[in-house]
C-alpha cells in the first residue's frame, strides 16, 4: 500500500535536497496480571512527511493521510518552509554531500496477526507459570509485537521500502523473602520478526522461564551487596546497557556538538585496549540483528559505525549534515520514529565486541567481588556519568559464585570505568525489547560480552 502512494520524485523541486517518507507504525499486544487481562492494545499510526534542505536549514511538513494529495501538499509545504527559513536565517551552508542514487531493499508488508494470537500465547505462558510455580505471590505476562514500515523516496540518496518487525513475550514473577519482603524478576524474550515467526510455539520458552524462576528463588534468599569500589563481572545485558547509555549517547554527533565528553576525546584512549565498540547496521556474524537498518531516513545506505577500536575513540554516529561538519562518512544513523517526526541521530544495534576469555575463567579470577547479571533500568548524561539498576547478581568468593544479591545500583564515569577492563569474555549477548527516549521513542538493540572491571556498587 505505502509503495503505491509516493509516486516517485516528480513532485520534487529541482536542485533541492528532498526526503519524502510514507510510514506505518503498528503496535499489537496484551497484558495479563495473575491470569486476568489488564491491557489490550491494537494501534496503527500512519501518514506522510517531507523534509527539504536548503543552504543549511530544513523545512519539514507532515500529514496524517496516505494519498497522492497529501504527498503533494507536504512536499510543497516543506519546500516553502525551507525557503522561508533560508531567507530569515541565511546560514549560507553548502549542499549536503552527494551519496549518489540507488534503491535499497524492497519488503513485502508484514503479516498482521489477529488479536487472539497474542491472547492465546499470553494465556498459554501464564498457564505454564501458574501451574508449575504456584508459590509465586504474583505473575505478569505480556505478549507484544510492533513494526515500523517505511517507504522512502529521496532526491539525492537511496530510496527504499523497509520493514522492521519486533516481537516480545515478557514474564515477570514476584515472590516473598522469608521475612515477607516482595522480590521480583522479569525477562523479556525478544526477537526480530513477526509474532508467529519469533514464537511459533510458546513452549520454546519453557526452559528460559524455568531459569528465570530459579534466579528469582536465589534472589529470594539474597543479601545486600557491600558498598564501595569493587571488582565486578558485568553480564552481557549490563555491558549492552553501558554501550548504549553511557557511551553511545556521548558519541552521537549532535550531542558532541552540544558539548558531550566525546568531543575532546576523539583519537584518544578512552578505554582498555581490550574494548572495542560498534554501532552495527543490520547484521552481526551473518545474522540479522534486532533493529536492522538498511537505508536510513535521509537516504543513506547503512553501514557499521566503529566507535571505539582497541580502546581508542575513532568516530561518531552521524547524519549527513554532521558527517559533513566532522569530515566523517555517514553510516545511516538518521532515524525517525513516527511519520510526523524528523530524523535524528539514533543508535541501531550498539555493542561492545567480544574478547578471548571464557566466562568461567573470568569468574575464577575474582577473589572477592560480584557477578552482575540483570539490569532493570539505566541512565547517563553526556559527561558519560551513569547509574544502572542491578536486579540480579551473585557474590564471587575465591573464584566461585556465592549468594545472590538483592537490588542495587552501580555508578561511574564510562570512559574511566572502561579503562579498568582487564578481561572480556568470548560470548555475545543481545537484547532489544526496549526503546530509547532521546526526544522520540525509538526501538534499539544493544549487546556485549561479560567484562571484568572496577565499579562503584551500592549497598543496603
């Protein structure tokens, strides 16, 4: 449907960079709380937008319609807006660098399953948890799918029809400690694809759900961590959170221009030589990632963006304008969430690369510290200072895992903490059920291996 609406470049003003985008966002899902349905959502958001670049300024327009009249109207309005801004601001900047013309992948429209598909899957998972673990004080199951379909036509760049579907089943369990205090643990099981593709049979989750329950039982008997600067082994999920929140945002070029810590550190050692970090475009080791981007919303063909290489900060994530400013190559990081949003510099699949150590050897090397497994939130600012919640972890005593620990936090400054990394595991963990909140929500993925490092950990 979207492909037929744009009608090519015939409505573009000659000699002016124009981006025309038709878009459909779909969200489907249900939530069950202790077997009762408490959420049922089925939402479509669609429309068309145009953005025009003229001498350093942009004009933008959007309409919540999908027809040829709306296409002509938004292109004309964006062209007029750019001319108006140019007359009054007069930046006088040169044209954007040419990327040549091309056509990206063309995708068929994704399947749109009936709502009963999500209801039945959630009820089957809930029934399994309720029957096998009746001692839980509460349980919650969410089955959800979202997709972003875009048709992009660009006057100077690549045009494309892309679809990014993502499906998730989230399970949350709550138990009580011996003194009656509630403790909870959750895990989102997420994959790239339509709901039926990712979860052909909910029974594929039983083993992982059993593992979640076992960790909750460990946590139920947990103790508080001892606060202070400690040697820790960060699990893959926490490593991914670090890659995204504490490092990734500092190297988004618009935030670099706003004064982030990455600005003066380009070309400098910001981490141990064992640490390399990349924002991947669409695949890793031949497998499609959770948030694949083939052509971004400015018509830039997507490539992997190396950010830290052997501890040295080598680059930023750019759009076409900041790439021109910094003399870098744009790699396809300009993304918009809704049709009514302008593209911003955003992450895609940001991860620390694995190393050569085995996890068991890393744990064995720690005399007194912690293995931090799961995170439930994280925040950081453009200085690289971060604070992450840790909802699951274990003591390490004389190279062996000990008691579980209760909820705590870790804090630090990313570029300082990364310099303490002295072991990196050879495994890779990906997660991608959440969204990034930089001005617009945006589905993202993050990943990494286990890291041994030093970090400040909270106590009681």
